[in-house]
C-alpha cells in the first residue's frame, strides 16, 4: 500500500527519491531492471547515453573509476554545450558497471522501462507519481549535491560528470530539504565518488 503522506519531490516532471525509497522500489524490480536502474543511478547518464555505454565497454575504466563518454555516445540535445565528458564513479558504481557488462543487458524502449518502474513502485508501496527512467539521473544529481560537502567535492566536478552546466545543476538539484537521515544515506550510497 502506498503511503499517501510521503513526500513527492518533483523536478521537471520526474520524481526524486530518497535512498530508502529507491532501495524499496529496486527490490520489486526483476534482476535485469535492477542492474539497469543501478547503472543509470550510479553513472548519472541520460538513458540514451547509458545504452551507448553498455554497447561500448571500452569506455569504462574500472581501475580509474570512470567512464570516458565520447561525443558519439553523448545525448544529442540542441542546447548541450558539453558533448563529451568523463563520468566519475564511486567504488560501488564500478561494481554496478561490472555487473551490467557481465549481465549482458539489452536496451529497453522508453515505454516498457517506464511501465516496469511504475509497477515496481506500486508493488513496493512507493508513490509511483513521477517515477520514470529520468528519475534515476535526477536522484544521482540530487544525492551527489547533497553529499558534496561530506566528501569535499566541488559542485563543478558533479556538473561535469553529469554533462550539466553548474547553473542548471544548482538550480534544479540543490537545497532539496532532505532530512539528516536521508543525507547520511546519500553520503553512504556514493562513498568514495570522485576520489582518485
């Protein structure tokens, strides 16, 4: 049963989850979708970028904890200034990407992916309003910004990794009013992110 009193934090029509909400939703996904969602959340990649990352394992550098996303793998949006970038990962993010390549996941069409997430949210008792594949990237951005001071990470590093400009990143994902417990969960989730 969905808790009607839970917070429904939305940005551009997509829900931003807490770590606990994400983990509840994740438990209701099938194994392939768990790997896909973990991959998008840990890379902060746009969904179309993630499918290209999966097709090109040579872009992933486990020992350096990063993915070099070239221009041909980057989303092609007219307003995008940054078309190639380095995506930084935590230790957990490296494990997630290794699992994604080992699992042999295949790209999903947007409607099917969205339906899978909605079904999982309902099954998990998480309000499905606004939960979609884009939510995962928004979770990544929000959680990293929330954690940055704990890890002494410059917001510019987060913006670069996500392919955002700093103004957009801060405007949409900073100051979301997370509780101390939610903050600690986010810090723990991305432990070691960006540390070389």
